[in-house]
C-alpha cells in the first residue's frame, strides 16, 4: 500500500505567478535525517534519485512513498528552503480482521482433568480411564506409549499412592526417572463407576456417605461404645485414632460396637470416629457395589421367632364308675350287652400346653439385592 505525494505533477508558483523551475524535494523518515526511499511507480519497484527535481515546466514527477510518517524538504537551488515539514503521511492501515480473542489459561483443560463422553472413541490429547497404562514410546504401555504422556505420568505419580496408580515394576526416586526408564503407570479405572464428591472436600464432613460419631475405646479390647448407632451397620470400616487400619464393625448391640480388631495400646478414651463402607475423605477411593446381600442385622427387629404355643381349654365330661354285662332273653337262648355303665362321676381335664415349632423356609432365597440407580454409560477420559 502506497502514498501518492500531493505535489506530483504539480507546479510551485513564485510571487509573480510564474512556475519555479529550480525546485528540488528531499524525503526523510519522520523526525530524523535518515533518507526515506521514494519511487516512480505505485508498486514501489522503481526508485527515484533524491533530491527529486522538477522538469522544465516546473512540474514534479509522480512520486510514491510507502505507508508511514515522513518529513519533506522542498528547496530552491538558488534561494534556500521553501518548507521543511515533518509528520506527513499516513500510518499503515490495520487488517480488517477481528483479532483472535485472548482466552484465559484456566479456560483450557489441564493435565489430570477428567471428561465424560457418551461414546467409546479414542480422543487426541486424552486417555481413557480404563485401568490401562501410560509411559514413553519404549515402555510398551497398553493405553498410550508416547512422549506426550510425560505430564500425566508425573501428575499420577505425585498425586496418588501406588494402590491407586501403581507403577509397573515399582516406584523409583521420581516420576521423571521412572518415565525415562520406560516404566508404566496405571491410569485409575472408572469402568462401571459413578463419580462422587468427597464427604469433606476441604471443610467439615457432610455425613452423606459416612457417619461421624464419638467412640469410647478401651486399649486391648475389641468392644467399644459409640455415641449413636443409628447410622452404623456391620461391615463398615472404622477410621479413628487408636483403631488399626482396616478394622471393621462386626456387630452392634445398642450402642456397643464389636470391632474386628482390638484397640491399640494406650488408646483408652473417647475419640472422634468415621464409619464408612470406604474412605470417603480420600481422593480417588473406590467403594460400594451394585449388588448387596441382606444379612440378619438389616432385617426389622420384630420377626417370627420360629415357634408357637398351643394351650387348649379345659374339658368337662361324665365318666362311668363301673361297667357290667347285661343278659336278657325270653326263655330261649339268652343274649347279652357288654360295657353297660353302672353309675357315673363328673370329670374335668385341663390338657397341658404344647410348644409347636414353626419352620420358616424361603426356597431360592439368599440372592443379592440389586441397588443400581438409573444411569447412562459412556467413557471417562483424563487429560494428558
């Protein structure tokens, strides 16, 4: 893009109205004494020598300059400067294209972010959370083996313990060292799982997927007392100071809890305990099942006890005193009737109560109870 000099093909007149024939024009970068190239054509391919002289009729030639500010000096070879003006010209126009909007860094997915899609496709820049492995190109990883997995490898290595993101062959000194050595790390699996929120999430417990209660322990004893047993069931894990890892609730009787292990030495006293089917405050923990078998502790408290008592009323009747045989006839052969009563006595009998066993069977019972909520399945991904 060019600037056409305004005095091109123009004359400069003297005070008497006659053309000046001795004029010259020199061009400079704005605010400097650095010469500014000028050209004879709009394509800016034919330079003009400076100073530019007018012709025999006093007209300057066609002069073109590139966009930008410049200084021009027009002078007479015999009488000095006519003018020396600076800041002329035009800046280059900006492209009439909307600039790319600046997107905040936090608007993009970052390493370790997860995403759910209702398909099973492989996505560029992501790996499926299928329990497969990642590593470098020589690692033999099952989900993705490439240099672009280094950031996710480091994230998994530094964020999760080996039970959640195992390193095949064992963890070394650092994520970078293991990655360079061609080791593979396991991407946590979301197969058949629903997402859930930590019960604490940086603040106090919400108590939605765990129960918080006071637990009074006696060192060396597997029996403890809980402040309230209303939301505690057998099989729950117990997380509390003085309770060994992996200890569960075996049974409950009122507020008395029988634990699967004895309280640790020196643990006598009352502590705050968490009761849950899995560690609801550990990021990445997995728990729950879509099937569950009902145990006796899940049944109502009032049930048939398996027996019934039958106690009939007393019976009153007459009983003979003696029996005799009566003979009779008409002079011929005699006939007789045996067991004829001779007198009677009133009698009352009160039968003893009887205990009858009631057998309660459920043929085909003992099956697990489905507890799967409605869902739509797809694929979980993790950002590289």
